[in-house]
C-alpha cells in the first residue's frame, strides 16, 4: 500500500505524467520504489498539497470541489487568502507556470472542454465582450448572471464553463469585474495561454 501511495504521489508530482493512476496501483506489487528519486521542480511540487489536491479532484471528475479548490489555490498564489478576492495587482503575483499548470490540469481532465485556454478562446471568439462570452459559457442566462449554486458541475456544461472563477471576485478601480475574466485574460495572454 505504501508503495502504491508513493508511486501515485510521484505521478501527481510530475505534471507531464499521463498514466492512469489505477494501472500504476495495480502494477505496484511488481515494481520496487526507486531509492534515488530527485525532486522535480515544477508548479505541482511547489504548490503541493494544494495543486495535488486539485489534480486529485479533477481526476475524480469532482468538478464542483475542483472549482472551489482552484479558487482557493488562486487566492493562495496571489496572497489574498484572508481577503477572499483578487485585484489586478494580486493577480500579477500568480506566475505563468502556475496558471499554465492549472489550465493544463483542467483541460486534460475534461478532454479540453474546461480550462483557462478554452475560456480565452471563447473570449476571443466573442469579440472580447464579457457578456457575450459569459452567455456562451453559461455564466449568464437571459441577460442575468447565474448564481453560484446554479452553475453546472458536469461534462454537460457548456465548453469553458469551468473553472468558474466565482467567489474570487476580481476588482478594478473599486468595482467588481463580472466573474473577473477580463483581468484574468490579460494574465493568460501575457503567459501565452
């Protein structure tokens, strides 16, 4: 059992690992744990356990908990855990490697249906209009913002629906900016996501 946990932990720590963790667990009885493992410097290791928890939730397709974990992770990375919201300056504290890792984790778990890169593509297709983008991803219906409790947390949700960014509350010049995507999009563009 300890070998299984070690091997699954190593798989999570390496962002590029695409192996099915169940097959690793099944094969663990015939595989000896390496004794000379060198830690890999990556967003997942520097954010562990927060990023590892996100990956676990995404692998289990627990979309609602993964959405909440993404929110908490972004607040942690921006240094705004106590405040519970971010502004443009705090968003700048989240490094490109972290945004890329979060995006990649969402995209891989959802078959490229969810993630920041999907949202950015829809943002561009919607003419960089927050209302048009929000209508397409299901954050607005009939011109009204969908309350958090009414968001869809399954693969039947529209493309780009998750992560919702709900609850993070991005602010610019003292005003809340929708679900915050316009500010996040600037960071995504700068990071090449």
